[in-house]
C-alpha cells in the first residue's frame, strides 16, 4: 500500500528534525516529502507537492498556522497540529484538525494521531474511488440525481435538486434541503465537492460550504458577499470565490 505523503511546517529546524526522526522511527506509513519554515513557504509547498497530510506548528513569525489554513478556499489535506501551547486547541479543531499534539512530542500520541490520519485518508480515497465509479456508470452525462445519507437505522435518498447547502461542521457535514430537513454525513466536504463537480448549479463558496445556486433567495452586493438561502440561512462567500459565485448568479 502506498505511503501517505506529508509536509512538516515549523519555523524551527530543530523541531522539524525531531518530528522527521520520530515519524521515520514509529510511523512507516508516512512519507515526508518536504518541509517549510513559514506559512508563505508552506502555502507554495502545499500547492506544489499536494501532500495528503501536514504537521503544522501554530506560532510562527509573520503568519500563524491558522493564517496558513485561511489562505486556502478548499483544504484538500488533513491537518495535525504540533504546538508548544495548549490554549489554541479549541481553535485548531474548528479547522477540522485530526489531532493536536503538544511539544515536546510524546511518540505514543504521535503514533495514535498518525494512525487516525492514515485511516481517514485511505477511507476518503476508497470512497472517492467509489464515487468516481458511480459517476462513470451513469448513462446521462455522468450526472448523478440522488445522494444517500444515513438517518437513524435507515439510508435516505435525497434528490440532488432538493439540496440547498452542504456545510462542514467539525467531523461531519450537514446537508440542508428545501423542505428544511437536515441530514448529516461523515463523508468530508471535499468528497461531496468531487461528487457534485459536474452539477453546474453547485459551487463551493468558501472553505466549508457548498451551495445550490438554484435556491439562493438573495445576496448582498457590497465588498462582503452574503448569500441568503431558504429559512433566512446566510453564508459568506470568500473573496477568492466571489467572482465565480456572482458569475453563476447572473446565469440563473
């Protein structure tokens, strides 16, 4: 089985060296493909190398680890925070971090965090492959018409056209429908983005939200673009996505 590619991000070379040695000694499933000493350098390295996992320090000069994550509209990698400070843990998990490891690193906690990351990344890949297979088997333009979610002891089939929004909430996503229903799935939002990429009415408007443009009730035209959805539910469009979203709205 192929190893999981990882990037080490820390402003101190000593910390990166320690982490690299611990991973080499205790985590054979991880292949370190690069390092970065700052948020800006990490941003370039992530876009260039496309790691499946990053180990991220929080307090760095100029820009923090949180600032780095805010630079991405879509986070297509898993995150394990490695920090000397425990007061940032709550904020870290708001970014859907898989783990928060304190320095000096306890190798048993590192092994546990990495095992969780490896399992999630490989599960996502397997589900992604299944989604791709389903799409290629569709007879009409590779478009799916329904998605399934678990609801209690049942599997509910939701018509794609009824979906209003898909929002990442901690370790799950919330799917809202035009009927005001809410369903939850443990599949990551990037998996839904891939599943819906051929659906022209769906667009990812920020790091954690996909919306169906057919159900937009209204939007603000100021510098900050706010979309109003059914039930007066509102979402902010990221600056990077604003022009794409507005161009789609003009086609409605």
